[in-house]
């Protein structure tokens, strides 16, 4: 059973469109992270959100942590082909401090030029 | 800095063979971990280490052994490979909340 569920699993949109992907859980997380993974490479950390309701921006990417700290979203404005990749959310399993990180199944995003 | 390096990049094994996946980092990070990535499953933690001489199990440890004799190296051993261990394996090291992943090893067990 996945602690973190991501949706949609696949998303294909035209360049210039906006999109939102989601990371949901029935459990409370002390923090959540978002990673982007490109084919043949390891995931790269984009952001960590730690406070309920927190919003962080990274250029055209906006990350939000839910008020109850059970969910997070990633919104991309004016998507570009360089945004293509697998987006993963991850959070620490609470009873192991920060030592064990659990990942969602990911959203595979394709931006069509 | 080379960051996190993994060797080999690709490997094909026959069922029952053993092998070691190498992982090294030059950032002096205490925390290192191994994950496997399978389609539709995300990344799952196999083993992790909070420092030299200290290792612990993750979500899916069966069939894998690890040791941590130095801060830099964290090898993953498959003692008797099984087809279910076909996967992409990622090693990572961590400083505070930032985890750095290696490029991965794609392993096929026939």
C-alpha cells in the first residue's frame, strides 16, 4: 500500500498550457519533497515544503503543502518541453524520524512542442 | 565533486548469480541509502546507513545485503539473484533534507 498517491499517473499537454499534479495521503507528513527525474538519470530535488499551507515558487513551478499536511500540489505555468519528466513526491515516515523516505508512484509529464 | 557515482551502469545476471553494486560519494555525507525503482511502484527503500558501521533495513530488504565500512562507500550485494530483482537501482546520499541520487544501475536477472 502506497502512503503517497500521485495523480494523474500520466499527463501529456501542449507547450504553453498550465497544469497541476497532486500528491495525496491519508497520513500526516512533517514535510514533503518534490523531485524531477529525467530518463536515464536519478531524481533531482526541486523543493521541500515543511509548513501546512506553505507555498513555494521555483520560476514557473508553484508548490503547495496542504493545511493538514496530508497533501501537496505542483502547478506549472506555461509548460515548456524542458519540463518533461517524471515528478515524484516523497515524505519521511514519521515513526523513523527523517531516516526513511517514502516515495509516491510519480506523474509522468510530457510537454508537446 | 563527482557527487554520487554508481557502477556498473548496466548488468545482466543469471538466476542464482551474485554481484555487488558499487556506490560512492565524495561529499562526506553520513546518510546513504539504496532504492529500487520499478514501473508503477515509485522508488522503494532497500537499506540505508546513518554512518560508517551502521546500517538498517528499508521497505524491501529481502535478498539484499549492505555494509558501510567507510563514509564514502555503500555497496549493495545480491547473494543469489532472482528475476524479481530485475529493476533500476539508485544510490543516494543526504545532507540534512537534501538527497542526492546517483545515475542508477539497470539490472536484469534472467
